[in-house]
């Protein structure tokens, strides 16, 4: 097997086995949706887990703060809050602007009595027993947005959170007051949830603070209880591991089930239709309806079933169409064969030369005809009447095709038969007109030019019944000119019409050309006509030619002008040429 054969086999394989088939595409879609659902569900579950854990601890810390507010030495705590606020408010702003300034912090030494230290040790013990990070006493400077710490249970090497140390309330990690906890807002922690993975370890803290009421019932300070989120992070990590394992298992099952369902509901029916279409396409004879699509038995009760039904109907329609087309083609071929025979019969009725003329002959008659269809409505004829007279006929019947051809045969036959009995062109045309008007139920008509050429006199006596103006070439001028004259009505309309007989004198070397309207009315695709002016110009350009050569040249010029546009009408020409004077003398 050569390289080209291998390439063709690979190409044929991928034509019937697409790389990205429906099964793979649907599997990828389900996988992407599963991963998306997994990510969203994991994020939401993590958030809800932290909300539940932290919310419960905040509520517990707040309750612890309220219990301490009721059980601690109220007189001592009240004195610390009252005196601490007095000291803070008595310090000028320029001094207290730096909360770590030793001079500023030293102002609060007076509240750090033995009772103060004993209370701080008690808070340290309570923090350990309650498993919280710290417990503090604080007051608020709402005007300047500050939280001032008066006592902190944690031991610190620096002065941060020492008595008097203050911090901007907005810079705290997050605090929860009584209003937030009681209203349930403490159970919503977007800030805390964001800090879990973004803030340093030292900042992962939260604090709930309970109000401390003075003797008159007003809030004079707060007891804060704070925790670090480190343990929550560990718990969250364990939660995530368990959650991810469960979700992976769940989504794997979902993926398998979804793939199976999609396969049976979508992929399998479509594959059946694909195989049926491929089998149908391989059939050489599609006219015999084999019900290929019906045999697939698709019962999905959805759009795929409607598609299968449509394909089955299409299969039946194509079969019927091919059967009908075969019959129509056979009929068309039969008609075409009959028309071909008709064209040959019609052509055989037209003379190729003047037969039976026994007198001296100093003229030639040439003709040309090209029907627009297989058979046409144009005709010409020339026949011997006696030894000094020749009948000349050219006619154009209304319509096209077979009806026109049949009517043309009648016209030609009547004119010739009548012309053999009558010398006068007027008598011939009037008799033929009356005969054509009889039983003319289809109201067909014909434009006819009929003339009798008298050989001895070189004269044409003729009748122009609605036909074209002829062209005459005069040897003395050396030019073709169109003879413009009044026309009589066409034949086949009215039996009472009278016709006018005209006479044209010819001289040696002259030429007489009559034609049908298919010549000047040759039309280009832009609907421009060939016209009689172009016809005259071309005739003069080939005036030295004679006979069929001249007629063929005129026909070729018309066809070149229309530039391949379809022939709309029959083209017919009849040419009478007289020998030159020199030839006749010889």
C-alpha cells in the first residue's frame, strides 16, 4: 500500500468517524458544567461553613462579655472606665495624637493600681478557661473614631494595647457590637471570609464586645472578647478535603449518568440517522423507496423523532420525484424525438434550389432559415409558375413552436397551390386570406410578403401583408437601401380586407433581400435591438458578396451583436440576385 492509498484511507476514516463527535462534545459540556458547579458549590459551602462556625463563636464571646459585665467588680470596673475617660479627655490632642508615645501612655499609670493588676490577672485566667485569645476593657471616642484600650489580658513586650493605647475604629479587623449580634448581622462575615486566605496570621482575628452600664444606666465602656482564626483555618482545610472528596465522587457519578442518558436520548438516535443517511446516499437507485429511515425505529418523542419522520418523508418524496422525473424525462425525450422529426420534415418542405425552370436564367435565388426552437413559424418558398414567372414567398406566423409550425405549413401550402393557379399576387393573397380566416378558432395570423418575378421584364409584382420593409441593392449606386412603404394587414384576421399590389423594377446586377423580424429584432441582454440601421450598414460592408455567403455574413453579425443571448425569434432571409450586365451580355 503506497502513501497515497494510506492517506486516502485515513481521510475516509475521519469522514465517517469525526474526531469531535456528539458523544465527545456532550461529554466535554457535562464535564465543564460539573467543574463549574463544583467550584461554585465548594465556595458557597466554605463560606456557609465559616459563617456557621464563626457566627456561633461570636455569639458565645458576646454572652461571655455580658456575663463578665455582670459578675466583675462593678465598682472597680466603673472606676477604671470613668477615670480612663477623664484622663483621655484631659490630654491635649497634640499629645494623644501618637498612641505609642511614652509621655502619652504614662498619663494612664494612675489607674494601674493593685486592684487593676489583680483584675487583669483575673481576665487572663478567664481567657484561658474560656478558650479565647484575649479579654479587654475599652472605651469609644466616637467624635474622632477611636477605640481606647484601658486593659488587655494578653502579655505584650511592646506598649501596644497598653492602658491608653488607642486605634482607629475603622482599622480594626472586625468587631461586633450588641446591635449586630442581636439583629443577626454577626452571622454574615464577608470581610472575615475574605481575610482567611489574604491576610497575615496576625490579622486573622475577630472580637465581640459587650456594653458595660454605669450607675445611671448609660454605657460607659465595653468588655471585648477576641479570638484568632488560626484554628478555624485548620478546621476549614479539613472541611474542604472532605467536601472535595464527596463532590468528586458525586460529580463522577453525575458525569457517568449524564453521559449514559445523553447517549441513549441524543447520541444514539442521531447516530442511527447518520448511518441511515449514509446508507441511503450509497444507493445507486433511489427511485425504489426502501423505507431506510423508517426502519431505524426512533422513539425519543422529541425533535429527533420529528427529524427522523421528516427524513422518512423526504426519502419517500425523493423516490416519487425520481419516478416522476424519469417519466417526464422519457416523455421529454419522446417529444424531442418527435420535434426532431418535425424539424426535418419542415426543413424538407423548404426548397434548396429553383427546380423546373426551363427558360433563360439570368438570376439566382438564395435562402436561409434558423428557427428559435426545434420547429418554427417562419417559412420561405420559391417556385416556377411558368417559363417567365417565378413565385417568391416569405412569411412569419404568430407564436412559436409546434402550433406556429403547423400554421406555417398551411400558409405555405395555400400560397403555393394558389400561386400556381393565379398570376396576380393580389388574387393569390386575397384567396389565401379568406381560406385562413375560415375555422381559425385560435385566431392565428401571419405576416406575408408574396411576389411574382417576371423574368423577361426584370420586374417584381408583390403584396406586403404586414411584413418587413425589403432591402434593395442597386448596381448603379453600389449600395443597399431599405424600401419604406405602407403595409397591408396581416393574413387571417378579416375576409373583407383588400390588398395593394406594388411593382419593383430591377436591373442587371441588382439584389433584392426580404427577411423576417428575427433579424432586426435580435436583442442583447441589455435589451438593445440590432435594428435596421445596423443591418443596412453591414449589408453595404459586404455588398460584393453574393448568395448564401452574404446571408451567412448577415446572420453571423446578428449573433455577434447579441453576445450569446438566447435567440428569441426565428431568422429567415430570401435573396434574389440578377446577373450583372456584363454577364448577361456574355
